[in-house]
C-alpha cells in the first residue's frame, strides 16, 4: 500500500482498571466510534481493535492498531477470567502499552497490581492520566509523579478522553513510537470488528445506558440474523439474554415500552454508522447460566477460560 520508507504501523494496547475511559479514548484517537462506552464498569468484554491514522513528528504516515482491552480486575467468575485473559493477550507483542488512569476514582485496589505486572513487561510503556477537565491540578501532578516512580514509563500525558484535550499530542507521540512498516489495513477501515458484532455491541450499550441502575452486569446480546434485503436495507435480529425472569420484565418494560426504546436508539445509531436503513428486531430470553455457555463466549470474541 505504502512504502516502508514513508510509513509506520504498529500495535498499541490500551489497558487500565475498569471504567478508566479506555473505550472513549480509543474512539477519540480513531476519530469515530469503534467501541461502546458506558458509565457501567467493565463494559468492554473482548479485545476490540480500532485503527487510527496519524502522522509522526518526522512526517511518516502512520497506522496505529489500537487494542481496546477489557478493564483488568480481580476475576471471580468464568466471564471475569475470560475478560482479564483477553486484556493481557491484547498487550502481547504490542509496540507500546498505554496505561490509562482515572485520577478521580483511581481504583487503587486494581491499579496497584496492574503497575506491578507492567513493571515486569518489556514493551514501551506510556502513562496517560485521564479526566484533566475535572481533576484538580496539584493532586494530578502528585499522582503522575508517584506513578512514574512505580513504573518504567517512557512518557506521561494528561488528557480528557471525553473532550479530546491532549489527545492530538498523545497521537503524535504514539505515531512516532510505531516501527517503520507497511500498513496492515486499508486506509478507510476503522475497526476489525464485523458489522454483526458491532451491531450487537451497540444494542448492549443501549441496554446499559437505559437500564444502568436496574439491570445487573450479567446480561448479553447475541446476534441471530444479519442479512441484506432486496431494497438494500439491512435486517438484524438479536437476542437479549438475562439470568432471571424479573430482569426480563425490566428489559421489556411496561407494555414493551423499554425494549422498544432500546431498539429505536440502537437502530438509529446503526443507520448513522452504516449509512443504510436498518430493521432491528429484539427479543429477550432468560438463560440462568448463559455465562457458562461456550457458544455465547465465542460470539462475544472471548476465549473459553476455565
């Protein structure tokens, strides 16, 4: 595609504690949405790759493969173990590991073991402190000094993944740390996720946004049918899986009002994202032990971890 003399290409693993803002930062770096975001911790479950284009300080056109990993935490259930395994696998063979820290919540019980694990890794490490738009300056600088003393970080950046402050500078630095190589993906590709998986993720995002307080974390969206109609529109059928009957009632809402609102919001976003008319059909299934179902794991892009 491009000569290795004028291009760079590499892998950047974005890791951190749950809810640090990793998906939001990846979306900012790419320039459009490729990963779902939510106020709910551990929203990202599998490794989602965003593909960002930039230019290094030496003028080389650069493609950065951003691996948006699940938040790393102490795993208890099989799903937890699979997510943490996916996060560390996303860091393997990376040209840079970007540790994103929320200086407001910090989540020390998850951050400290992460710093210890990173200290043993050979990859180039970059510390990024998020939420500079809301964090107080002096405690922020003190935290940066403390964390750099605990890890071999090549660089430190202060950003707001939400507003984009500091992100352009981070992007240039990341581009410069990528090796000289041909690009791995076409110029117009922004993610490695299939449209089928992305559609399911967008519906799951709406579940979390509209039922943040009522619906527990252990729900899933399974793709069932994804086909083009003769008129060029897209027909999508998805199954929302919950563990109890009362959760099914919550997702449905009175007279089906809630699932209708979830479907309308997801369909609207899919239409904008894909640039075509979308027909989205949702139904809810109660499956008490869905998190022990190997097929569901594979649909989410997770490995079956015992």
